[in-house]
C-alpha cells in the first residue's frame, strides 16, 4: 500500500524540528531511518499530518568516548554501530548484538534514536540501553533533559516521550566485566527476537562480584533482571550453575501467548539461551564450572 | 510538492512537484521508468526493491522519493548490460541463481553490498546477509552458490 497524504518538512536544526512538531498540534511524526515508520505509513496504520525529517540536521551522528562512557548521536545508523572499532572494544555486548539487528539494508538506514523511540519490546537497542544503564538525552520545547533507560520504556511500543520530544543522544557507561554473552533466537535471522538474553559477569576474590542481565521478547518492554543479578552473584559456581541460572531467569518472567510464539515456548527458549549465555560468560572468566 | 534531483546509474534526473508521500520505489519505476527495481511487499519484508543509495543497500519502499534528493543511486540497470553482465550477475547465470526473476534485482543489489562490506568466509555469512531477501523459487541454494563464487573471484582479483 501507499502512505496517506502528509506534509513534509526537512528542518536543519533541532530547534526548527521541535517548532514544527509544536506547530503540528500532536499530528506530527519524526522521520529518522524510517525502517519502522515507513511500513506503518504504507499500511496507513499511522496517518500523520506532518512528517518532520531529521536527516537534514547535522551533528546528530557520532560515536565518541566521553569520560567512562560512549556517547552515541541519535541519528547514528545501526551499520555504524556494527562496524565501529570503538563500540567493539568498549561495548562488546552491543557490538555482538548488532548483527542480529534486522537485515543489512535495514541496518544501513535505521538509527539508534529511532529504535529507542519506536520502543519495540523485541528490539536489540532498547534492551542494550537497559543492559548498559544508558542515559537518554531528550530535547523538547522546554530544553534538554536526561532519562535513565529503565525509566524510558513504559509499555510495548510506548515510552515516556512527549509528542514534541526528540531523542538526541544516548550515553552508554562502559561496563567493567570479565565475561559476557549475547544470545538470541528469531524465526528468521534478523527478525525480531522470540527470546534473547545479554549477560555479563565481573570476577571477585571469591566467586562473582557483579553481574548484569537483560532480556527481551518475553515482556511488553525489555527487562533488566536485577533480582536475578543478585542471585547470580550469590550463587556458588559449579557444574550446575548454568542450569540453576536458567531456572532463576525463567522464574522472573511471564510472557504472554501471541501470534509468533506461546508464552511457554518463549520461556523454554529463554531457559536454553540463559544456560548457554552463562556458560560462555563464565568460560571467559576462567572460572567455568 | 518538492523537487527531487537525483543521480541514478550515473545519470542526473531533476523531477519537480514530487508528492512527499511518493515512495522511492514508485519514483524509480513510475517517474524515471526504471522498472528493473521490483516492488514486492511494500513494507520492508521481501527485499525485492533493494537499491544502492550512496553505496549502501536500502529498501526503496522504505524510503520517500523526497529523501533521495542529492543522493547517488545504483539500480539493477546500473550493474551490467545483457551483453556484458557484471561479475555477480554472470555468477547468477552460471549457477542458475534465479528462476522467475522477481526477487533477483533485490538479491543482486544486496549481494553487491555484502560483497563490499563483509568477508563472506562461510556460506552461513552469505545466508545471514541474504536473510532480508525472500525468494520463492530457488530454495536459495543457487543464490548462495552464485554469491560464494563472486566472493571467490573478488578475492582472486585482490591477491
């Protein structure tokens, strides 16, 4: 199908883009990579009066080290994250996850700001922003503010952005870890995840000192499993650890049945992926049970 | 209405009064008459409409014509001619990498981008790269073989 009629503006500054959104009276939509928006337009599932194209705004595409963080401009394409040596060395879990982000042609176009703004519960970048405790900078008519990723995602395809807000930057604190893993299952490589987990562990004098766990595809938003992180750190490491870990992870989720998979199947997948992920992460610490 | 100036396969086109809602796929086919780019699903699932935009493979149904303003485009018409196929096209012919041909322009444009961006050391890499392109005839085996062969020829050329 073809999109319904809309007006198109291509501002060259953030301020002008926000003005255009304000002037649209809630009927405006932002266009970044367009890889989620264009299908919605083509199906006429969304019919904005005005499309505000952000691609003419300079200075929103960058990946740079800033103190202990990696700051990423909202218009940075998935392809740039996938091939960035800085991301590979400082945010290895993100680097590994990027090849699971859709398909080549979509990675060439899609942006990190667009992915977070669309807030698909089975998309990698929203999940990674929670995994890394990312801070999301948002510009609106009142100026700029920063929101923690965990506060940002509210529900499926729903976040805390107001209609006149624009995501401008995402800052990922670099995580100190000794082992990590990213695992995902999708119906077809690059499709949205049926289940996925990211795990990282930091070794202490005895056992683990710290752990991070985020999952997606199993709830209305990506989830950070903080309780499971504590339980993993407290766990004695032995041959049975991956199995016990998978039971802990699965006990924290209750996915619904939907068109793509039953809740039970998603649980089954996540259990298998959890086992595999912890094995990989622990093996890298040299403490493989 | 907006004006669109775009270079396609080395030729400059200036089209005035383009409706903002016109998809780039329709622009190529209906405004420029370049019907080599095929339209399949129109929501970014099948990959048939893939073209190169400033050197990167892009689904032309997920892009507005007005966004192509100032861009350098390559479509399947820009790869080779029936008399002189380019390397990838010739390998598609050699390995019987097509039957009905509907998905082929998208397969070729995706293949061109893959060959430039990835080492494609294994068939799994090739299949991963093709995961966004659907073919209902070939079962993919011969498309993978064609790209594998083109990748090998690329390596030979470099060394």
